[in-house]
C-alpha cells in the first residue's frame, strides 16, 4: 500500500494516535497523569478493539516500525522516561527525605503551638521584667522558626518528585535540599525544647495562680451570697442594718468584674479582687450574724450602767461624812486633795445619765456604733467616779490603821529593804554600787518618814506615801538584779 504525498502513510490502528499542533509538531494523545502502568495499558487496548486486535495489527507492521511502536503501545501513549536502578533509587531517597522533613516540620509546628499556650499562660498572670524578657525571646525564636519553615516549604515547592520525566540530578538535589531543611527543623525544635525547659519557674508560678483563680472567684461569690443571706435574716428579725446593706452594695460592681473573668481584667487583678471581695463580704456576714447578739448586749449594758449610775449616786452621798471625819481627826495634808470628790462625783453621774439617754436613742434608731460609743463614755465616767468615791473611804481606813499602829507599816517596809540587800550580796563580798546606792537611800528615806510621825499632828498620809514609794524603789532594784543575773546565766 502506497500513500499520496498529501497523506502520509499511517498503519491502521497501529501505534499512538497523533495530532498536529499549531506549530506543526505532533503531540501524543492525552493520558491520565501518574496512573499505574497497568491502567494505561488497559485503556489503550480498549480503544483499539481489545488485546487480540492489537497483536494482529502489530504483526502486519514492517519490522523497523514494529520495533519503534511496540514500546509506545504498551506505554499507553505517554512520554515518561523509564530509568530503572539508580534513577528510581534516587527518587525514593528524595521522597524519603521529603517525608522526614514533613515529619520534622509537623513536630516543630506542634511544639511551637504548645509553647505558645505556655507563653500566653505566663503573660496572663505575670507582668514582671523576667516574663517580659521571656515573651521577647519567644518572639525572636518565632522569627527563627518562620525562616527555617520558609526554607522547608521552598524546598518542597521547588521539586516535583512525582514527575514522569524526573531526572536523576534533580532527584539528588531535591534529596540534599530536603535533608538540609529537615536538619534545620530538627535543630530548631531542639532549641525550642531548651527554651521550654527554661520556662519552668515562670510557668509553675503562672499555673499555680491559674489553679487558684477559679476556687478564689467561687469562694468570693459564695461568701457574698452568704453575706446577703445573713443580711436578709437580720432584716426579717426586725433589725434594719442599713450600714451593712450599704457596705454590701459597694461589692456589687466588684462581683460584676469577677463575672467578666480574668480574660478581661487579668489573672493577677482578678485574684486580688476575689480576695478583697471575700474579705469584705466575710466582714459583712460576720457582723450581720452578730447583730442580734449585739442588740441584746446593748440592751444589757444599758440596764447595767443605769443601775450602776444609781448606785454611785447613793455612794456619792456618803463622801461628805467621810470628809467630815477626816477633817476632824487628821491634818489638812491628809484630806485636802479629796475636797472636790463630792462635787466631781455628782457631775460625773449627771453626765453619765445624759449619755445613757443618748445611747438609748441610738439603740432605738439601730445606730449601733453610736450606741456603743456612748455606752463606753458612760462606763468611763462611772469608773472615774467609783475610784474617787472609793478613794475617800480607803483614805480614812488607811489613816485609821496607821494612826493606831504605825509600826506595822514600818516593819513591812524594812523587811522589803533587808530582803533586797540580801539578794544584792548573794555570791559577792560587796554589792554592786548601782544596787547598793538606791537601797541605802531607801533606808534613809524610811528613817525620815518615821521621824515625821513625831509631833502633835503627824502627817500620816505623807508617811504612807513615803513608805509606799520606798517599797516601789526596792522592788525595782530587785527586778534589776534578777534580770542581770538571768542574762549572765
């Protein structure tokens, strides 16, 4: 069979189907990219009528054309260059390097994500210079990670290891670049791990505070609720407790901020707020629970102080007879400092009664701090009056005793001096001058006090005050000696 010049000879259904491009170059018929060889052979066979038809058609071709056509026919019309042995080994090595680099990239990315969570935990809790330096170091490390990640991605994008016409040199270069990218990723991950290990103290501190956060906020809420319930119970009992209600109302905005959470206000600030709310709410709750008892105690004190004021009014009336006896039996020095006791006692009682009325009014209006303050004033006034009234009676009793037998007071004082002198000489040949001097002066002072009793109208009160002063001086020397010897031991 011959062909006309305008129609080149083409064997019927033998070899690949060809078309002509705009440039006049033939191209192969389309094939499925990256399909297995057995699939391409199956599709080529079906287009020509089956395997038997292909074999017969190939048998009719001239020998040289047959030799050129058979490989193409079983290749399914593709142009993939088959390079077995070393070429396929390089492709496999490059693919293995790519897989290893991908695994290293994934591990680095995972480690960075985990570490970012730790950094965010530290930032949320700690604003110290150490924490700020840690954040800056993490950012710098992030830039380093971005660089090695970019080189890895560039190496992957630069080489298509699935190409049919992949050359050996390209596969070798891809293997080298991907291996280098993998090594950089591994080294960077090791650097990231060392950085993570250095975060231990800061992270432990942050996690401790975070662990405290939820319980602290919950305790604050529960305490605030308990305070509110205690206040309701007090009001149900007929007590107003307006001051406690006002203090509790100021905690409302703080509770709102607690409910907004640490994400908005920061962990440290939220912990401080929770502690403050807990403390203030607990104080309100405790005072509310004590309020019924406080009211009852105020009532008891009102009754008790009224009774005491009435008793002191009666006792104050007894001061004038005592003063009359003192004037009659003793010198003026013994009683002149007591002259104003009756008038002062009456004035104190009058003021106490006025403050009692004010305290009663404050209690009726449930102004508990005012009631407590006025009752304290009443108590101080009555104590002062009691002491003054008692002093007049005690004065007369002591003067009577010393006038009858001054020797008992003298012996009591001499015994105190001798006991101190024995202590000063214990373990010594001579006493310390700082101990002996005040003791010697006490002896002379006592002798002068005893001498003052001679005469027609002795000043017994001066005598009593002098002997009491001598005993005070001696007791001070004894305490000093014992302290010094205790330190020396």
